[in-house]
C-alpha cells in the first residue's frame, strides 16, 4: 500500500516531464504505463516539426550547393550547351541547321560576286572582240581600204613617210591653214583630246596635220600655225601630186577653185574626219564631228586597249579557234 501511494505521488509530480521527448526510467512507472509511454515517445520522435520558409530555402540551397560541389583534385566538366527541356539530338540538329544556313549565306554572296565579275569580264571581252572585228573589216585584205605609203615633208623641212607611223598610234587630220572656222575647231578638239589621253589614260599618240593646200601651206607657215594649237602636232606638206595621192589613199575629198589668179584668196573644200592609225601603220577607225574631245579620247583609248599586232592576228587566223576572230 505504501509503495502504491509513493508511485502515484511521483507520477503526479512528474507529469510535466512527460511532455518532453526524453524517456523516463521504467523503475518509476508501472509496467503498463511504461509500455504506453515508450510507444508515445517513439511516435513523437518520428514526427519532427516542419522547418519554416527561411530555414527550408536555406537548407535547400545548401543541398543544391553540395550537389554541385566538386573536389579540387577532380577536373570540372564543361557546362552543357543543351537548352533546358531539349535533348542532345535536338541540340545537334540545331547546330547543324545553323551551320547550313551560315554556309548557304556565304555561298550566296560568293555566287553573286563571282557572277557579277564574270558578267563584266565577258562583257569587256565581247566589246574588245567587236572592236577588233571592226578594225579588221576596216583594214581589208591585200590592198588597204584606207591609208597607204607616202613621202612628205614636215614643218621643220625633214622627210616624213608612212614608215614614221610604225610603232605608235597616230591621229591624222586633213585641212589647210587658211580655213576660217572648221579647221581651227577641229584642231582645238585634237589638242584637248591629246591632253586627256595623256593625263587621264597615260596614252601618247602621234598627232598629224596634212595640208590640202600645198600651194600656200609651206613648212614655215605650218609650223607657226600649228604651234598655236599644240606643240606636238606634226604638219606635213609637199608637191601637189603627192598631196593628191595621199588624199586619195585616205579617201579624203578635197577641191580647189579652178582658174585661180596669183595672190587670190580662196577656200578648199575637204572631208572632216580624224583617221586613227595603229602601230602597224594601218587604219583603225574614222572619227567625225559628232565626237567631242572626251568621247574621242575614250574611243581611242578603247582601240588602244584592244589593239593586237599584225603578227599575232596572222597567227590567230591559222589556229583552230580562228572562227572567233
């Protein structure tokens, strides 16, 4: 009896202790109460309190950090370039498609650039071949259509023949020093054309003025007259028959009034053309009054660029591709 009372008092005095998760010694409890207390304390230990929001986020970050931690002794693998939510195969396909698009873009630019270059190249070659065909048709075969051998005298009294036309391009004009307007205008054009060819295209040609009025145009008069236009112009004169023959060879029309009295003033009708001769002394083209100094210089420059010597032309005619020329 006394033992039961003591145990009951102990239980009453120790009731607050039961709220803690610690298990009391079974010697203070009866066998039945001790068994119930051990079961309840085990359940209390299994049901741990849930952490707060701050604690949960901190612990989550700690867990995530520990998940990506790599010891310093190990090499760190490179980060993947695969987009989140996509597979490795999709990433490879995307990289391959990007490469194809970039290659197609570069190939397109290269194709356009190459096509443009080829277009202008073949266009230039076509124009060059057209000029060569035109020059060939103007030259003719056998006897030249325009031009031929001659022997005259220049403004310094020195002989000047058709051999002086070799190895240089020449621009020949027929006129006379007493011409009131046309000849001065054309000589001004020739002078300006010479300057353009020299300054713009670095081309030197030989300018020649052949008189159609040898009776009045002596070498001294030619020298004084031509110096007013350009210092490089070569003036040629000679006997009337020689002038008549060279005008006929160059298809130049000229006429003087009949029955002239000594000292009588007169005009000479003549053709108004510039005759372009190549380095072989052969005729290339005739340039009329419709040309300005700029267009004439450009036209001459194109002929100079397209020039092919007579020796090379003959070799081309004998080749298997002669039909192109």
